[in-house]
């Protein structure tokens, strides 16, 4: 439900959004050479090793992809280089602001 809200908000701001509901869908999208991503927003629901593996896979397939990691707990161990974090709960405006900041830093 929140994923759809965030997708709608990002699209209203002019961003193209491809939604994946499961980590396997992410890997499938990454395997398509025609797909490149400026930004991946990941809602952290998995243990750290799987998260690190997913982020590494994103960067292997799309080295210029920025990552925003959303999580429920304020884990310091998720402060990974090249990853911007956003702790729940947050307002939609905070997500939009973080996305804009990350994309502006790429330019």
C-alpha cells in the first residue's frame, strides 16, 4: 500500500518508476541489459547479508545507480558507502526530498 503511494508521488514529480514487490523481481530487472536505473529505493525487510548482496548486484549491473535504503530500525550497520538511508516513519515529502538530493548529487 505504501509502495503504491510512494510510486504515485514520485511519478507525479516526473520520475519514471519501476516497481518490484520481491527481491527476485529486482534481480530479474537487473538481468535485462535494456534496463538502467539512476536510483534504487529499497525498503529493508531482509537481513544485512542479503541487503549487501542485493546492493552489490545492483552496482555490478548498473554501477552508476544510487541507492536509498529505507529501514524500520536505526541500525548504524546500514551506513554503507554510496547508500543513503531513510528511517521509518517518514513523511512522503521526506522521501521525495531524499530522492531529489540523491539525484542532484549525481548530476
